[in-house]
C-alpha cells in the first residue's frame, strides 16, 4: 500500500508521539518505581489548541494512566471563570491572559510555558471559489462580497477582526451581515451553511474538514496569538498536571502543534 506525502507525514508524526509517550512512561517508572496512582486532570483550555489536544490527550492517557477532562472556551471567558472562583489543574490561554493570572497568583510561577503561536485566518464554505485576500484591499473586497460572516465576540481573533474591519472602513457593513457567537469554533457554522465566511484562529479553521481554509490575514493586518500553559495554584492533581505540561512541551508535541497550524 502506498501513502501520499500528507499521510506519510502524519504517520511519522504519530510514531514520534508514540515514542515520546513511552519515554514519559519510563521516566515515571524510574522516578516512582511504578506508575503513580491514576489521576483525573482538569484542564481549562482556549479553543485555539483544541485540534492538537484531540490528538495529544489520548497519547498522554495511554502513557500515564491518567485521565484528562478538558473544558474549551475563549481565553477571556476562561479568565472570567477563574476570577469567579472556578478551579482546575492546568490552564491553556493566551499569553496576556496568562500573565494576568500569574500576577493574580492563579498560575504557579515558573510553570508557564509557551505551546505555540497562531495567526488569524479566513475560511469559506466548501465548493465556493476561494477569494484573494493577499492584500488589505483584496481582503476588504472579499469581506464586502461575502453574503455572511461569522467570528467570535469574546475571542481574541474576533476582537482583532473587528479592529481590522474598522481599519478597512467597513465595520458597519460587516456587522450588518455578521453572525457573532460569544465563543467557540465558528467553522462549524460555515460547514452547516449558517454563514458563508469565517474568521478565526488558523488552527481552529483548519480543524474543520468540511470547510475550505483560504489563508491568513495579510501581514499588514495580522496579529500573532501566543498560547501558554501553566499549572494552576491550588491544583488538586499538581504532579499529574506537571507531567501533562512536560508532555505538551516535548519535541513531538511541538511537531504536532506545528502540523495543526501553531508555530513554535
């Protein structure tokens, strides 16, 4: 059986992840003589890394015996929940929000680690001709031509996109035909035909197979979101959370994040 280049790349990636999980298991055995008692690790995570965590979570669970429970949301909504007293073992948010949680003592100092960086991109319904968005003027025309556009209200990508539309002078036109949920992935709305165009973090768009990823915003209008993880203060499963943090920053994990659109 022959594989295409994409399939070969994915096979090599998952083989690397498998080797890494074995390494983690051996490290735990060496340190404790046996696998530590299985724990359930609670994670509050930004939507931006969802596509990677879907692959990484099973690998980590097989290697360690731990279980992971993840609640996805926008970084801003996660911060609001933490400020209201909600607890977890590990958090994955954007760098500015992580810095705020560090200052408030919500993340253990020294455990904050960068997982990857993402830009904002555009996607459309499958089957539609891809618009040219390579320059600010061409993006402006593509946005005006789109019958409907979706982006998040509280997500960093949505907030940035609104600034972009203001800079292009078309905020009113875009808002008039926009479908703007509070948070969550907007790609599925395009897949279901509820919107024609979606603007969001690139990994979130690439994860929805039923839509077409068009490309990133022009560099003059682009922003880079840095996703950061850290162990939360008062974590019930602090040691298990640290093991997960270490796993997410291995070379194999970095390769997995990169393959999903998150640059190191």
